[in-house]
């Protein structure tokens, strides 16, 4: 697969895609969430570590457990969205490496260096969260990633007694395009990039 994808696909994923804060009254099925994961799981991670773990919060009772950790307008956004994904990382992701990366035993890189292990888990779960966003867009869903919440509270409520830690959250749904905010500007190539 070496050809450029269709212009319409590029628009849906990037140039015409928008962050949604308002949603159509339309649920997201479990099948769609499974399809989303089946797409996102193919994105690359360091030594195929795949440290991300996701909780798809759909029920009203589970949403209510999330509210105390949210800041400001994020409470209403989570209330109104059909699903909120908690993108977390497994601190002990390296335990899966014999299966995911059988070429050689990479576990000592992480078990012998806690900072490197943390950096790898956080960085690669962030990548996987981005893959989730683009997989959602590919399936026609809108997204709103956010970091305005108390990670420690989310971890206490959803991950107590586990090796999981929250990274960021992302609401998912079928966006209401009639309520989009004006699109924010982006930095120019020359402001961001250097070719050396």
C-alpha cells in the first residue's frame, strides 16, 4: 500500500475534521467500539509494546463516577457525549512483550530502568490515543480529546489495585456539525519545521 489515499479520506481524517463539543442523539454500538479498536491497534509502538488500555464509559452510572474528576465545562461534555474513552497505560506493559515482541527479550530494558519504562508507556499510550482519534474519524465519529481532569482521581475510581494509570480522556459520538465553533488557526510550516 504505497499510494496516496483519496482526497475525501484525507479531508475526513485531517483537513475537514473538527473537534466536537455537541453530539447528535445517537448511541455508539459496542460493535462500533470494537471496530474502532481493531483499527487503532495496528498503529506502531516501540517494540510493539502497545501499553494503552481503554475504558469506554457509556452507562450513566459510570459517567457519574467520572464527573468528580472533571474540570469546568468538561463535565457537561462528558454528560452529553455517548461515550468517553479513558486512555490509560499499563505500567507493566513489558509483561506482554514475550508475546508481542518475540524477536528477543526486551523486558530488561524496562524492568531495569523505571524512568525509561514510564516514558515508554506514557509516550506510546499517547500515540495509541492519537490512533484512536483517527480510527474514530475513519468510522464517521467525532472526537474531543481533553486533559482537563484529575488523573489521580480517575485512577482511584477506575484503576485502583491495578497497574493502569490514566493518560487522557476523549469523548466520542456522532458530532452535531450545526454547533461547531469557528476553527482555530494552525502554525505555518516555517514556524514549526526545520529541514536539515
